[in-house]
């Protein structure tokens, strides 16, 4: 075991101190530059967009160390798992992967194996790695991503298991290197952490307190993307609506969205929102700027006030519906998606019926629905739970039937209309050659030339399915449209 290892501690992670969060600039120790010379790396990412964006930073740092990316973990010299702890399923997948890697490590003892991300912040996971996965060379957490070069250097030179996980968030690190996964769509972090402490959620423990990036840093990152021809930016946070609350100067997400829209980038998205912090100003700004996409992810989690209270969500069914209807009235053509948990401890059939009633009222455009997943260390894990797994799964099936009905109905309304589409890639298996996403974040498949990838084109919707649309390219509009969209640059 490494000396002076830093292990996660839930009690510390829960504490919210009043210390000011400072800004630091990422620095790279040049003596590490040849650490990975002649070696390959493979990063496996689980979980949310925040993790996907962290992986873009991780890859760039590994390439600073002279590692080269490879697309097969079985052939890589270094395997790093960037993990997620939001649900048990993500946990199990990561541990399953570690099991497969264990066999590789037996064949190739020089293989370097690392674990990072949210699971690394969990006490139980680290205990398990130290006891049962001794072959893992290094572990670092979400608060010290920028220290990957140092942690890896130590693990490789000292030949000991290196674990460095901070339970307290540190400063905000600017100017991290990034290897973007895409040349026309980009993620930009605007706020880290979450202070909501919903009773089922591990994120406030794994990601720390809310810390907003300075608007100047965010805007200069977006301006570089505009200069480089990017078509879309997604502003990321565990709870983006809380952006700026820690500044206490009135500059919040509404102001930031407006400033990002003014950079002229053709498409602006943001996620994920907590209904509690969604202001009228935000609704007005989204409605005002055509380049802020009319697509909002607004997790409700349950339609029962009794369950919402047990979840610690701090809004009621009525306040959620008031907000929902306000968005529908004030943002032209808005599509709203949501998250719903069924089988939360204490949920009765009546509570579940209230969730179904809410879905019938809202007719969501998309939804992510899950059976409650107990997370060790959260208050909900200690709640009495009398509902059988069979009953929970049966509720999920019933919920999904209702949700799917509305997904299809909403998509049918688009047949015959012309929609703007950011072309994202080629279809490998479908009859149509290309796919992309509409302004309301709906997947659409259509035929077109490969040189349209990365451009915004007009597509007429010809057919609707539950999860996607089919369409035909509106000839003669594509080149002009993307040219005019970009002219604000």
C-alpha cells in the first residue's frame, strides 16, 4: 500500500464549509512528459455528460504524458475506468469490467490499471478495491482530476497501489487540457457539485459543494469554440440552475445563458436543471434567443407530494406543474423531458397513480425512468421499504407504457414540418445514411451526403416512431442555412 494514502470520508464530504473557492491554473510538470512514451491507453467512461467531459480532460492529460489512445482495452498498456455511482447498475458494470481486467493483468503483469470518477469517492468502493482488487495500480477522485499526471507517475515509479481521493473539493482548476470527442459539439462545465442533498442521491457526496466558474472563463471557452467552428455547446452542471448563487451578485444562469447566446454559437443547451431553482428570468431568456434550444430537461422524480417530501425535493406536484405550464406557454415549441424514479421506499399504489396522473398531464417528450436504487451512505438507504422488486418492476412497465404513448403522439405532431437538424454522423445499420438531432433534441434519420456531418440542415419530417423520426433533406436549404446560422460569429 502507498504511504499517506488519502481515502474518501462521507462525513467530511457531507460538510459544507464557508471557505471561498479560489481559482487555480492547471500546471504540467515537464519531467513527466515521456512517462507514457511507446505506451497505449484506453479510457472507459460510465455515467453522465459531466463524466464524458472529464474523460476529455483525462485523455488530453494522458497524451501530455506521451500515451497514445487505442480502441481496444485488451491491447492497451493502461486502462482507466471513469466511473459513475448514481445507480447500482453503473456500479456493477464497473466492477464487472474490473473482473475482466483482472484476467488480463494475470497474463500481462505490466498492465497499468486505474479507477477514477464518482465511485472513487465512495468509502465502500475504496475498501473493496484495497481488499479485493489489489491489482488496481492507482485511484483518484473527482476533486483531484488535475493531479492525474502526479498520481500516475507515483504509481508507475513506486510500484505500489496509489490512492489519492480528496473528500473536500478544492479550488476550481482552469485551463485544463481537453481532447474533445467531437469537432462540432462541445461540453462546457459551468458549475461543479450540488448542495441539494436529495435523500436518494450520492452526488453531493461524490462531487462536493456547489462551485461556479467565473463567467469570463466560461465565455472565453465558448468564444474559442465559436472561432473553431463549433455548432453547439452544452453547459453542464449537476444542477446548472444554481449557477452563480455562490457569487451573491445577482449574476445567475439567466444572465450566463444570455451572454453565451450573444457569442453567436448556433446552438446552446444546458443540463441538468432542478425545478426548485428554475426562474422566470431563465424562461424569458430561453424564449428570447433563437439559438438557445427550446429543449429542457426538468426531472420531476415523482408525482406524489408524499414521496417528493421523502425524497427531499423541496417542491410539490403543483409547483412543478405551474413551472411546466409556464414553460409551455412562454417558450415557443418547447419540448420537456424528465426523470422519474418508481418504487421509492414508502411508495404506495396511490403514490404511483399520482405519478401516472402527472405524466398524463405533462405528456413528456422524453423521459428516463428507473426503479429506485439504494445508495449506501444516503438517508433513503435507511428508509423502510415494504414493496417487492416484482411490484416495482411492474410499476416501471406500466409507467413506460404511458410515457411511450406520449413520445409517439408528440412525434406524430411533427410529421410534415421542416425542422433544423445538426447532422451528427452516419447510420451504420439503418436504411438511411445520416442521423442528427432537431432543435428540440429529437433523433432524426434521413438520407444525405457525408459532407453534411457537422452542419445544421433543414429536414422535412416524413414519419414518426416512438424514439425517433424519419425525414428527407430539404434540398437547396442546407448549405445556405448553416452559412446563415454561423454568420453571427
